[in-house]
């Protein structure tokens, strides 16, 4: 396939994606106009459709904006909080993962990845908030993750107005076309002599002139999996200049560089639906109510006037200090037109709409509950119940955003040599990512509560010494490690199983030696007592000596664990009982 035919195929496929996306654009524009005007980038090349002005002409109440910002901020704090360990790395094989060298590698690799994600020059924390705003408002968001020679990885949340996506047969976004506009100077900096003749000629005369670029990423179907070169990478990367149909660059990616999470998706849809779409009708009504209430209040504070048609000279001046002249002897006066408006009823209706919008944006679950003081246990339970509301959202975000994001970052850092060296016998496919965000931990609380309830139920039967051996039914080591896993204890806090076994053997040996020393000490005290006892008068000790052979040495032998000496005669039953 020659270059011209290849470019025409790319442009034709883009036309199909643009046609499939067109029905969504009007809804997205309404969402942006009513709740976040700066997201209204659905014009040419992803530019703002309303121009540089504020674009808030339709907004008369800021409740939807505040509710949206609160939801986006809460998602950032719960899922990708820079101050909390929101993911950890583990090995699928438990035997490999218990190695000290592997544990050190995983811990150091995680720390380096966290450092990259939290670094200012990578832009993750700044751009991930924009992604949460997009997904909460529009239901769909797009983040581009690329390798960078300076910061290793660079993150960029792209406006939804630039993105055109398609799904695979499994419902996974595997194709992203992005159309955007840049200046001629930026295009020249990016591609240099590979630019079209138009860019090369005009870049010196008008470097700020805009040019439209199309970036296409899609899976390669004609590649050689064992081949060498970017043409055999799993994902194709194509840059086109749309006006001149000029091919700027053709390369590839080892992983999908675009993360396209959806809040919720109806069957058959490609783009998602978020809380913003659910709240759109309430937002429209609230703004209409607010506009009407403002007009009513304005009429009440500055009511219209009734003026006779011939009683006054000149225009009527109703402003402060205004003078209006009327004919002498005329009884006509200026009167206010009666205006009756129930602002309390309007305010109550608006309050109900505001509460509905806040509930749709999950503000009740995300804000701390007000009321009397409660115990710490009850607070944990309430918080867990609130976090479980985000369970379905978390599942989709993990699948479509968090998991591919971490894998992409891990692989980029590995290829750039920014990760520690892999231990012998450990491969990249052996490593998996586990999420330890507050939402994930809250979802796993049910399992931890079940374990605690079992132990609480059995505690009366076990007692202090477990006389019935009930705890023998439990593998306590496995229970302890599983409990640590449920509550997100870092893996490097736990000892290796071999170290635990050695520590127990050391404790057992030390306990045996202590018991032997205690027995010897007790026997020494008994021997000392026997050596000081008087044997010239009958007592219990002389009877014991007589029973065990008639000598004090025989009795001492028996007390120290020796054999019972044989005697010539055995006392009768009465003598024994009497003794």
C-alpha cells in the first residue's frame, strides 16, 4: 500500500468516527454550557465553541458547578491521592513473592513509580483532576500517556472535543483519533523537515498561524509479532496534516497510550454517561427558577409605575433624587403597579432542586455527616457504607483507567531503565498491581468483618486455654497474613515465612532451656531441704524414705526422675494408707 492510499484510508475511517460521535456533541455542549463552560471545546479542532468570553450566560445558580467540583475532588482524593499509597505491586506466585530480593525490588519499584506520578514535571496530579471533571460531567474522558526523555513519563488529559473513539469486539476502547490545532511553529518544532511544503514556507512569515493535525492510534492487524521495528509494534501511531493530506509521522506504541474511562455505558453505546447527564434536567429547571426568582425580586424592589397620560410634564424620573413635574391643580399621582410574588415558595422549590443535584453528584456520600458525636467503630462503618456506593464506578475506572495507566507507566519506566534491576527468575508478567485506595479497602471490609465475627463467636468456647482445641481448625498464619492483606498492610512489613519459622524454633529452644533450668533449680531446692531434714524422729519424710528403699539417696533419685528401688517387703494396705 502506497503512502497516498494509506492516508486516504485513515481519513475515511476518521469520517466514520466523526459521524458516529455527532449525535453526542449537542448534549455535551449543553452540559458544558450549564455546568462548566470552559469544557465547551466542541468547535473546530477542539477549540471553545463560544469564544474567549466566559460563556456562562445560561448559568443563574452555581450549585451544579460546586457539586461537580466536589465530586471530581473526592474522586482524586479517594482513587489517586498523592499522600496515600493507592496502589501496590505484588508477584502472582506466592513462592517467588516471599523472596527477600523480590520484596525489595517490588518496594523500590513502587516508590519510584509513586515519585514519577507525584512529580510536578510529569503533570499527572494536575491533569488527572481534569479527567475526573470530564468523566463526572460528560461520562467520558481521555488521558494521553507518553514517554518523555526528560521526565521519563508525561501525562496529558485531552479535551473530549478532540477525541473520537471506537471499541473492540470485547467492548474495550482500542482506537482513538484525535483532531486538534497547533501553530506552525509548534508543528515545525515537532516534525521539522517532515512537515508539508505549506508549513515550511509559512513558518517564518506567520509562525502563529494554526494548522489542523490528526493523530490516529489503532491496533495493527498486519504486523509480525516477532518482527523488529516500529511497524511491528502492537499499536500504530499516525500523524496527518488534514488540510494538505500530508503524512507527518508513522510509528507505533507497545501499549495503548490513551486511557479512555467511561463512568457508565449503555449497551451498544461507545461513549459514556455520567452524573452530569442525569442531573441535566434538574439543572435546566433550577436555572429557569433562579432566573424567574431574580426577575420577581427585581420587580418587587423596583416595581413598574402607573402614570396618567396627561398629568405630568416631561419624562418620569424614578431614580434616587429624580424630579417629575405635574400640572398645577391636577390630582393625578404616580403609583406603583401592585406586584405579588411568593419568593419563599420559589426558594423552597429551588432548594429541592439543589438537593437533588447534590444527591446525583454523590455529595451526600462524599461529605462528612453532621450530627452528634459517634464512636470510632460506628464512624468506620458509616464511612465504609458511603464508599461502597462508588463500587461500580471504581470497577470501571480500575479496568479502563487505573490498571492500563499503571501498566503503561511501569513499562515505560522499565524500557527507560528507571526501575531497579529485575531479580533472577522474575519476569514482567509475574508482577501484578493491587489497588489499596480507601474505596477498595472499604469494599473489602465485609470480608474482614466476617473474620472478626467468627472469632468473637468462638471466643467463649476457646476461653483462656482452648481446652477443646477449637483453634486447631484454623491456619493462624494464613489468617494473620490475610488480615494484613485486607487492611492494606505493606508487604515489606511482614516477615518471610522462613524467618517466622526460624524465630519460632528459636523461641521453642529458648523455652525448653528455660524450662530445664527451672526444673534443675527446683530440684536443687528440694535436695537442699532433704539434706537439712532431721531423720532421728518419726515424721512424714522418714516414712517416705522407708517406702523408697530406706535411704535418703533413694528418695532423692526418685524426686529427680530415677527408677523406684526394689525392696524386700511391701507394706500392707493399712500401713500404706496410715502412712
